[in-house]
C-alpha cells in the first residue's frame, strides 16, 4: 500500500510521535484508541466486536471508564455505524493537517453509571 500511495509515508512518520488530538470532553482519566484494523478476509467472524469489547474491558480493568477514538468522517459510514452500534457516541469533528475530516467518538463504561446510581440510592 505504501508504494501505491507514497504520500502515506509522511503520515506514518508523523504517527510515530502522534499522541492524538484532544477530544472535546473533560472526562478524566480518559483512554485513547489510536488505531485498529481487522483483516478483510476475516469479515463475518465477529472479530471487530470481540476486539472492541476486549479493548474496553482492558481499559475498565485498569480503572479507566471512558475512551475516545477518531475515524474518518467522509466515505466511512460502515465504520462509523459500527462504532455507534457498539455504544460509542459522536462528540465532535476536526480537520487534520492533510485536510482529512475526522470524527471523535467517546465510549463510557455503562456499568460505571449503574454503580453511581446504586450508590445514590443507598
């Protein structure tokens, strides 16, 4: 893929020191999911769902109940629909240096809210 699109090399090099764009929320601590991929030959096996659940479970296990990610805003309806179906909420958009329109998504642990409601009731 790099040889088909040599411009990607600069983006990849910048990615080595990229820590993510700060999403428009003030939740702390906040985890970041900076990149995921599933082999297209593995489609239909439930791997994306398992991967996302595993990532969220790992963060929750480390005491982090909110995670953000970014994804392309344009020509990406399938991926954006997947994130929404998995419980991620669109919280904003921005434009990269390469003029890519991006979306921020936020996932919050639904169990944390239930725990907070139980403690209020007690």
